[in-house]
C-alpha cells in the first residue's frame, strides 16, 4: 500500500523538499512536485529527489498543442519521472500523442515509461463558474466521467480526480485505470483549505489507486509517523474489500 501513497512536496525550496524525501522515502511510494517547487528550483530537483531514492510525480499539468506536449513528455520521460500530468481538456489528439511520446521515449532512452495522468475538472472550480465561464452546461461529474473515458481511449494511464468522483469514474472506466486523488484527510488531521474531503480508507474503498497527501504529513510533528498511520488506514480498507 505504501507504493500508493504520494506526498505533495508543496514547499518553496530544494532544502525543505529533500529533507522530506530523506525522512519519508521508505514510507511512501512517490513525491509530487508541482509548479512552485519546479519553477523555484528548476528541473534538477527531479534528479535530486531520485538520487535520494524517491520516485517523482512531475505535476505540471501540460496543456498545449500536441507537438509541444509530446516533445516535453519525451524530456520528462528521459528524466525518469514516475508519473506526470496533463489536462484532459487539451483534447483527444493532445492526450494520444502525449501517451505515445512517453512510450516511444521510454524505448529510445531505455527507461521505464512514466504514468500519464489526465486532470479532468479542477476541484477548485464550482458548478456555477464551470457553466458560466467555461460555457459547459452540465453537471461537473458528467464532464469528469466523459474526459476520463476520453483519456482512457487516448492511451493515458489514469486521471487525477476529487474523492467525490471516484465511484462514477471507476464505473465508467473499469478496473484497469489509475485514479489518483488529492483531498484526502485522515480523521486526526486538519482539513486545511480542502472542502470535500475523504479519509484514506474511504478513498481506497471507493476505488482510488493512489492518494496524494500533503500537509497532514508535511506539517505533522512526526512526518514519518503520519505517513505510517495513513498507510495503515489504507491497508485496513483493502482487507474490507
Ligand atoms: O496539503 P494537501 O494534502 O491539501 O495537498 C494536496 C495536493 O494535491 C496539493 O499539491 C494540491 O495542489 C493537489 N491538488 C488538490 N486538488 C486538486 C488537484 C491537486 O488538492 N483538485
């Protein structure tokens, strides 16, 4: 189960990020770096984490013309990212060339193929904004399921989705598709600014394959202990299934 726990390294510096990698690398499966850390420290932060023995989820949410996304995917693959993200709203062709680029680059550079994960609708978006600003007049969950199915057809390995959407996505895409979910909070942790949260046990029971957890681990007085407690909760869910 620990392979399914991803720690969000939402910290501003290399020093802080590597501190967490150092103490958590044996407790979790992967470290997620987003725009903040990637842009403050540059791409070498990927190699630095790997050197300490951590796998890296490069969460830069690609969204561009297919060629640009495909070429960037090749670079990310060469750098041996374990996972990376792209926007499903970039369309079928963008997702398909991206998935193909990961496959081709893995062969070309003799490295493992990274998992491509499509972001559907950001959980920060309300139904009202979705309809009025994006101009899509349907329930968000319907669009999420539609994009998850499109991503699957395009050869993408999974989606990043809110815990509330896991059940609908799982029903639509079957078992062989990753669902990576943030917004996870153990009962003992503060919700922070996450609104529609779920416990690790609930998220796994609903069909999530990976959980992204940040502050409950990184702000805990003992991050290693916090990660272990979350993995234990995840394991309890598996036994019930
Ligand atoms: O600290 P916390 O556990 O809330 O961190 C969750 C991580 O997941 C953050 O890196 C956040 O940007 C990311 N995320 C999210 N909700 C989404 C997509 C990503 O919280 N819909």
